[in-house]
C-alpha cells in the first residue's frame, strides 16, 4: 500500500476526482482510500506539525509500505550555483532527500538542520520508487527543504540554497520524511514549482498552484495505479 500525504485540498483534488472507494475520519483528519489503487490519501494541512501528525496516523492505522509526499513548492535557483539545476515554475522535482531548514541548534554546537533525536540532516528517499516517477515524466532531482515558513525573499532563499544545496522549499516534506524514517517506511517526495521563493512568490503561488497540483498528479500516477 502507498500512503499519500498532501497539504491542501487543491493538491488532493486531482486524486479524489479519479474516484474514492471509502473515507474515514481519524482524530480530526480525513483519510481517503483511492478507487482502483492500493493507496490511502490524507490532506494534512499546511506545515510540519500537521504533516507529522497526519503521517503518524496514516502509518499507525493503515501501515503503508511506501509514504509519498507530494505538493507544490517554491523553486530555489541561484545564479551563483551552477552546480545545481536551474528550477523554473511548473518544473517537477523528485527529491533525492529532504531537510528541515528551520531546525537550528547551532548555538550549542550542532550544524544547522540537524534533527537531534535521530542525528540526521538529510532524510533519504527511496531510489526504486523515485525511479518509477523519474522514468515517467520530465523532472529535476535535488534536495527539498521544508520549514514553518513561506519563503518569499531573495535573502532567505539564498541562505537555504547555501546551507543545504536545496532546489525546492516547502512546509511539509522534511517532517513527513522524518516520520517515515523513524517508522522504517520507504519514502518518496515529488514536488512541482508554483513560485520561485522570491518577492514575487505570493503572486506566482496564487497563479500557478492549481496547475502545479495537476502536474504532480500526472507525475505520480505510474507509482500509484
């Protein structure tokens, strides 16, 4: 079984439009068994706490073999980083790993991004599941960085790129990755760029969010159905 975690109704809509076999409410979160697939989807809500809470419920109640986190994201590109892919709006990104850019215990000697409970910065993604998606669509690969922040400034964008070599930013993927890792579940993350994490991000997000959500659905269908 595949457990799918998205944040928003906009991101869930393409999956639900294809048909729902059943739905269950558990502790305030609604889980959908997708028709024609061995998959359960939850729209967790925005942010790392919502993502971790919903992922934990998903794992505990449905015991999926693979956790798939997908949704829209900010794209992170820098003219100073020719070693990283150039990321544009509506690009699909398959994560090679996920980090939490807002975790910072550096005043006591830790590197930024270190999650001390598991002593990791980069949470891995499953290569086999990622390969299924990569082989079915045009995409770019790299680190996805998440945090409790809508990144919308050049300065913050450049800082995240510099610290983590990230090519996308969102508000859930790192938390979902941590839950999957602790539970011993395979994890895959697919994002589509709705904005570029800069001063235009709020405007671009509103304009491209729905189209990006549709592209995500098309990209991950071969893994689900």
